[in-house]
C-alpha cells in the first residue's frame, strides 16, 4: 500500500474516532441512572426507560470495541504493519480497507 492511500485511510480512521467520541458524549445521559419515582412515572414508562438504558449501554460497548479496533489499526500503521493479513501475510485489498479500515485479514482468510 502506498503512502498516500495509507494517509487517506488514516484520516478516515481519525474522523471515525472523532465521530464515535461525539456519539458517546451524546449517549451519556441515556446510560445514566433511571429514576424510579412512582409518583412521576408509571410502571411501563419505567420499564421502557430501563430498556432504553440497556440499549444505550450496549451501543456504548459497541462503540468502544470499534474505537479499540481503529486505534489498533493506527498503531499498526505506525509500526509499518498495516494492510497485511495476520494469517497469510499477503496484502489486504485496498477496497476492503476503505470499507473496513480495521480489517486484520484478507478476503480469502476472512471467508475461510
């Protein structure tokens, strides 16, 4: 992979990391403690709030995993190990990396 393509992917990864951080900031309130004041909210509303809280926490966990994978991709770039399949050592197709910059395997290893 040439340096200009890698630089473009680095910008793409950095932009996605910023977007993930912004999404995480927006979801902080939804992950907070659910008030169980029976005078203000009915039972079904509380159940709905608890379900929304659980979904917000699951989304935050997914964002954290994606951010960790992207950070790992940046570390591989710095170590000059980016773009190579971890199984066979062959180049990962540039189109695959554009669609999923954190890819660790080439298509043949990923599908096999």
